[in-house]
C-alpha cells in the first residue's frame, strides 16, 4: 500500500495529465500503485483535485481474481449532445445501459434489497461509454495502472430513456452499430456482469465497503451508473455518423470527433 504522500504524488501526476490534455508516461515507479487499495485511493484523490462533483460511476462485477473495474465520473465527462470529443486516432466505444438515481443510497451495514435498489432508480438510459486513458498508446498499463486512472473512462454519452427496464431480459442483447450506414458491429452479446442490475447492486455494496476511501458518499440522487458493455470495446471511425441499437431496447445516433485526451 502506498503512503499518503505517494498517493498524493500519483494523483497529482494523473491530474496534470488530465489538465494538460496530453497522453504521457505511466506513473513513476517511486509512487506507482501496486495494489487495488492504492489505485482506488489515487482515483478518489484525482476526483477531489478536479473540483467537480461526482456525476456518475462506471462499474462491473469482478470475476475471480480479474481486474476491478470501477470509477467515479466527473460532471464534465457526462455528455448529452453530439458530436463527442474523443482522444485520437480512433474512437473506442462501449454501448451500455445505465441507471439514473432517484434518491441517495448511503453506505450502511445492512445490504439493500433488490426492491430497495429498484425503487431508488429514477430511469434507465441507453448510453455510450467513450474510452481513453492518460497513458500513451504505445505503453502497456497494468489493470492497477488503469484502475488508478479511472479504468479507461473518458466520457459518457447519454442516450434515450428505456421504459420498463426491470421487466426486460437483459443478460444478453443483440447489438448493432453502424457507421455511415455500414455495419461496424453486429452480434448477440452477453452482459459482462450477467445484467445491468448485477453491476449496480455490486457497486452499492462496494461503496459501502469502501466508505473510508470515498468518504462515505455512497450513491447520490441524480448520479448515473453505467454498468458494462454489450459489445466489449469497439473501434469506431471519426467524423462519421454512428447509430447504436440494442435490439428490443432502442437506438440512438451520435458522432465522434477527435480532440485532446
């Protein structure tokens, strides 16, 4: 576990990369995280350094000893209009389903029931996660490096409302992504956590378990929780109209443009 001073150094390093909007080196070895706890402390401190409120979260249920995929999302990364700026040279996107919170779910010792979790959801949305890191493309960051840097999160484009979300079968969905009218991706793809509700439920418990790192915030009214990709990461062209469709759920259009990371 890194010391408090090392966490501060690593957070300052990543925050500088964010503000300079240029990709760079991995965190220097003298304060590079080597464990999940250190990486989580760094990402939480970076969030504080932005001075922005937490507008949402990305999450997924960990698989065994696999990577921990979770990160707060700053308000500036929530996008509601197209075109969306992504790091060059191509756009990496993930079509997902997200939940918008109707009320707070503060950390507590007793787990929330499924009914309580559902009642806390205002609405579900189709979303498109835009991927990117603060590390150069020629580097090979570890899962711990990625966790410290928001685990590939660059932005979240908010799509249309999904009605009757809890009445739907969401373990897998047919996905179709077209670019300029040409099929870019088409496949029936399983949800990486087994369904959006499983990711959301896991996150609520995780935030209770990690209340010290996140200073007891839990989930807040108005935050949006994005729950995992139905297509993995898809490389999409820049400057070409995209259409994303989850069969039986809905579809939306957007366009990507290049900009600083």
